[in-house]
C-alpha cells in the first residue's frame, strides 16, 4: 500500500481459451473492473486498467486504488409530500410504507423541494465500504458477465463460463479479496506454464503448471513471478517475440516473412512461451496457386509462409511452438509438415479436378445450391445479379471496357462456389474463381472482376481496382440486403448472421470510393423490384423505408468515426442519396465550424428551425409578399437571401460545399437584425404567415447543406 492507495490484481485462470475470444474477454475484464472502482469512487474517472492475458488466464491490474470508500450522503425520494403527509403534517400510510422499506421510522422523513414539486425524502450518511468487501461482492457477477460466445458447464457446477475455471487470484495490496466463482475460491496462487515446472508424476496435477504464490498485487513482481514459471503474461511481449523470431527464421530460409497480422494475433493468444521455428514442405506441392498454399498453412495450422526473392512462396513455413526444449522443435516442425503436406495434396487434387472443365461448366451445379430458404438457388441469385448489373450499365458512369466485362463477370461471379476447391476452402471464393477463369480462357478483366466483386470484405479492406468488380459487388450485396429484409432476416443488437451491416458498409464504400452519385434509394428500389414476388414478406414501400433507414444507420456510424456525431446527424438529416456528397458536405461542415461566423449563424438557424416547427407547411412554402413588410429588417433579410440564392445554387451544383457555406455566412448580419427587430409570431395572421414564409425561404437555403439545428455548440 502507498500513500495514494493500493494495487488491485485480478487473474481468472482457465482451461485454454479460443484465440479469438481471449483478448476480448481480457479487455472486458479490465473495463469492467475499472468501471466498478470508478462507480464506487475508489479511482479517478480517467483511470485505466492494465490488461494482460494468455490462453490460460485473463488479467486486469489497477493501481492507486483507495482501500476504503469515503462516507457519503444519500437522499432518497419517496412519495409526493401531499400524499406522504396529512393536513397536520403527520406521516400517512404511504410515508410509513416508504420508511419501512428503508428500515427507518417515518419520523425520520423530511420534505424536499424538487423541480417536480415537494416530496418526502430520507437523508442519511452511508459509511464507505472497504475495497476488499466491495470487490468481493462485485467480482462474481463481473466475471460471469464477461462476453462469451457460448458458455460451458462442467462437473456439477451450474455457473457457466467459456472454459472451465481452474483458479482465481484476487489481491488488493497484500490482502486477498475473498469470493467464490464457479465453485473456485479466490486466493493468491497462480499457475505457471502447463508443461514446465509442473508437479512431478503424471495425471491432471502434472499438467496444471507450477504453483506461483503472489505476496501482493504489484504488477512488476507479478510479471517476473510468472516469467520465472515460463509464462509471458504480456501479449504485446509475446507478439513482438514471435514477429521478430519468425522474420529471422524466414531470412534464414532465404526469403522474407509474408505479412500476416491475423495469424500473428492468433498465435500470440495460443501460446504462453512462444518459440517460432522453421519447417519444410515438399516443393512439388507448391504447383498450386500461392493463395491456396497460404490459406492451407494459415487457416488450418496457423503457420506463417515465406516468400522467396522471385516473388513465389518458398517450400518453408514458420510454426510457433509453445515450448522451450530445442530437442522437440524438429518433432514439432515435422508434425506440422505432415499435416500441411496432406492438406496441400488434397488441395492439389481438387485443383487439378476443377481445372479439367471450363469455369462456366460449373454454373448448372448452382441450381442445387440454396441461397436463402424462400429465395431459391444460388443460380437464381446470379440471375438477379446479372439483371441488376445490366440495368446499371447506363445508370452508372462506367468506362466503356467495363460495360463489355460486366455481363460476363456477373454471370460467372459465383461459379467457383460449385468447385471442389471452394467446397473444401470456402475462404478462397473469388480468388480461385479468378484462377479458373483465366485457365478457361476468360479475359483478364473478367477474371479480375470475379475476384474483386468480394471487395471490400471488411472495413480495412481495399476496393476493387475496376468498375466491373465494383458493379457486380454492388448488385451482389444489395440483392442480399433486400432479400434478407424481405424474408425478415433482420440484424438485431450484436446479432447479424448474414453480415448485412458489413454488406451495407461495403455498398457505401463502393459508392463513395468511386464517386458514383447514382441515388442510393434508386439502387435499393431496383434490388427490391428484382426479388421474386413470393419472397416479399413486406410491402415494397416498407422495405424501401427500412433498408434506407438501415443505410442511414451505417452512414451515421461511419461518419461518426470521421467527424463529430452532430455533424454526421446534420448532413444526414438533409440527404443521404448522393453518398459521395454526404462525405463532402460533412468535411465542409467540419472545416466551416472553425469559421468565426459559424456559432452565431448556427444559433440563428436554430431559431429559424424552432419557429418553422410551429408553422404550417403551406406557410413556410408561401411566396413572400414584400408589400406586407413593416420593419426594415424584413426587407433586409429578403434582399440578403436574394443576393446569395443563385450563388448557393451554383456552388451546390458544382459541389463546392465550402463556397456555399461561406455564402450562407454572409447572411449572418441580416438574420441577427431580423430576430432583433421582428416579432415573427405576430397576432395578425397574414403578417405572421408572410414572416414565416420569409424564414422558410432562408431555411431552404441552409437545408441544401445540413440541418444546422442538429449542431451542438460548445
């Protein structure tokens, strides 16, 4: 313990966790522990947990935690005073019931004044709880709520977790935080590497790892104690070690390591003491495409590949062992090589068998593959992709060569799904289709479009290099989104089994990346119209509204990553049809917010918007009658509007959003003078309508760019 508090260390020891889940669970443990301590007032609100972990442990450490909560005053509101007290001020049965629920006498209640009126209340001083007591009560639920894709139950234990819990370390300074979870008592004993320093003999005890007793929650001492037991508890340290040594192995083999961040992250969370080592495969097996080899090594064995100086893979791989003994490395490498060779031999067989026929000959087999229950076969989906792509040949600004490529690419885009190779390696769809298309005599443009219509696969993925892949990809994704909405297969919460959010983001990225300004709603309408009548479980108008709103949500999320959330709301409220323009307007508005006139202009527009909400639509759209003006500021505002209307129109047509905003900024003096000298909601109906019409004309100018009423001012 220090003058500023104690350290808190929590370690949840488990059977090996899946590499995809462990880092998320460790991060959640750190976030939840910090939030619990912050809510209790035991750490600063900007405190951060140090998160560590391995496949066998989730670890969170927080420093400078107060050992005791401060005493605090609490005020609990009860029923309204008129109900709680009679005319003489005596507590009623309602007050007595409220007091009884709090364990006090009704005489202890007082009256307090709130914004909603006078209420009965109890004020009391609560003594602060000790840290160990507070966490002892909170940790079981905190651990139980860590994100698990699916919980296991073991033995007679009814409490579930992703993998069976083996030990719990919970320390505050040098004191144990006592609690029980999944029938395991917390303590101060951790475990080392499963295969080193373990108990003598055989059986389960010999595989638990060396017992590591921790005297206190000191983070440095914890790291060193586990290091002595052959555990690198810091994933960043393991990652760096694997990366550096794997690169050295590749250089020793005469090549360079193929960059593979996903595999690096996976093996980081598969090992506690990683040791990269070099292995070899039969050179003749490398006659299959490099993409197949990389997929086989990466996905099946979590191995790194090595690129030779001539740009082809070398018959070498880098494995990551969870072992210290150099004597075992050759055995481990040989074992990986046997598995890889068998898998690659299978891949070579499938590759040769598939290439015995042209890619187009696989198309009839798509009739037997179901796309979605209720929407027929994959062949039917391909037909819809072809129809949409053909329709958009004239709707989109395409290069002439793309117009020749698109029909053939659309027809063949899913043909490789019927191949033996993709059946065995689904992740190769598109990639192997390109290879088979080239070997079948298709043009390079068609082959590339088949591969690229799957791009972008994720938020960080690249876009298609050509128009053809982009058009076919748009058709594919919009058909899937429309089909799922028609069948009511809608994403909800974190559940999105058909990856519709990813598909929608891909559509937006394609439109923005290629600066295609075709209306998004028109593309959606085309996709809905292309669905078979029997698949529509909702009216087309409803589907159109739902899908448009779905895209609005994806745009809001994407824009929110690039700009302030209120900027995203402001531009989306105006229009989302021209996707490139949405991003252009958002960028212009973000830059314009630094303009000295912006704050006052936005405030003026908000007043316009607030008054507009009180008006009839007919009033806002009516012609302004200058003969009814009674105040000079009315004529001044009309003159100012008339002076910039044409300039704003020209700027927006040119998509010079910054120029249009600067024109709007020139309205600021006239807007200020209008609100200073004019009563808009006059008693005279005709005068009021004329002034609202004038404001409506001003609002229409602003609304071409953004809804400024959505913008928050600091």
